[in-house]
């Protein structure tokens, strides 16, 4: 087996490992509120989320193509010789190492940071370290602007929807309302799970295609079916394994949610994910979106009901994620270059 083929296989395997870590890191995004309000039991919620993550991953490739377009890997492998191809694959490998490292750090400390932005940071860091062309226009239009817009929309949208729910059911029996929304949360959690698969599995697909292009096995014009199925399976398996540390943060530490607020948060967050993925092909963070929506729905109790100290720590992690993952990727790239031709 030659060096390039061995590296392609290694990068694909590591990309699927990242997809798996994405699943258990972000499992909380879809189901934490439903579990915390007792709308679903943990195992049923995780099984539902895993299945719908898989289904969601099969619904499009627009986000994957956006990920592919962040850096111009062709510029590193244009000659087609094995040394250049090994160099291109090293760039993709460094991006994955940066993303996985940051995912594991934030998972260990129970911080709901963004796997999406860890991956994007890794790609940018490896690209910049290797002097690969970074498409800053795509990065701003498809990543930076949606990165800021999606949590703002999540917060405002959930606040507005919960305010409307409170007004509509203002004369209803609170117990009946709570029971009704506990059932409704099954639907909203399912919507979040589908949106998570639609968004996050595609990001891994994009990285695998980058590796295949660097190795000379694809031209990057499409996403092969086996890549779609492999990424969908990896994220579903990761989701089923669960992310209990982060689930506690989202479900309890930010605010004690009731079923109507959980429904409002999940419903708005899922809608944002669909619009960004299908309409704009923008790789937004499911973590940012659901966390801000939880804050928005919780703030309808009173602003002091939200534990803003916890929220501040989460926002800080959001800001740090891209540069931190980029730095790890850059360091790994420089180390890896010492051992390659």
C-alpha cells in the first residue's frame, strides 16, 4: 500500500471518529430539554435522536460543499505527485486533529461548544499554516455571519414564541398545559435531531471529500453515496452513546425548564437549522442555536431566572473555539511535516 492511499484511509477513519465525537458531544443539543422536563426518558430520547440524526444526514449535501470550499486543496496537489498529495492530506489530517482535540477538551469539562466551529477552525488553522488559499469570502458569508445570526435568531425567536404561548394559554389549567407540551416536546425534539443530522453529518462529509480530492480519488464535484452513509452512521452511533456531561449543562444549569419553554426552544432552534442548511447551505452550530434558544425561552420567566454566569462561560467558549482549534491544527501540521517527505 503506497503512502497516499494509506493516508487517505487514515484521514477517512479519523474523520469518522470526529463525526462520532460530534455525535456524543452534541447529543445534548436535541434532547437535553426533553429529558430535563421528563418528556422523554434518556434511552428513548437517545435512540430517537440517533435514528433521526441518520435520516437527517441523508437529506442534502449543500453544507458539505460549503465546507469543501473553505480552502483550495487543489492548489496543494496540482502536480499530482505523491509528495504533494501527502502534503494535501496532512493539511486535512491537521484540521481534524485540531477539531477533535478541542471537542474532547470541552466535552470533558461539560462545555457545550460548537463541533462545527471546531472543525472550521481546524480547517482554517491548517490551511493558514500550510499557506493554502483560504476562501475568506465563503468564511465570512457562510460561516461568520450565520455564526452570529443563528444564536441571535434563536434567542429572540424562542423569547417571542414563548411569550405567544404564555398569552394564548394564559387562562388554561397549568397542569393540562404542561402535560400537553410534554407530549409536544417529542415532536420538537425529533425536529432538532433531524436538523442536527442535516447540519453536522454533512460537515464530516465535506472533510472526507477534501481528503479524497487531495488523494486524487475524487474531483470534488459531488459527495459519493458511501461517504454520506458512513458519516450518517458515525454521527448516529455517537449520538446514541450520549453526552451526559453537556446534557446536564443544557438541561439544568442554564435554567430549570418546563415543557412549554422546552418546546419553544427546540421548535425555534430546529427551524433555524433547517433554514440555514437547506436555504443558505451555511454550517451553523446546533450547540449555539439551541443554547441561545434555551436562554430566550427561559428569559420569559424573568431575566434573572437565567443563570447568566453559566451562560457567560458558554459564550466565552464559543468565542475561543475557532482560534483554539485553529492553533492546535497549525501546531500539529508543523509537527507532522517533520515526519513526511
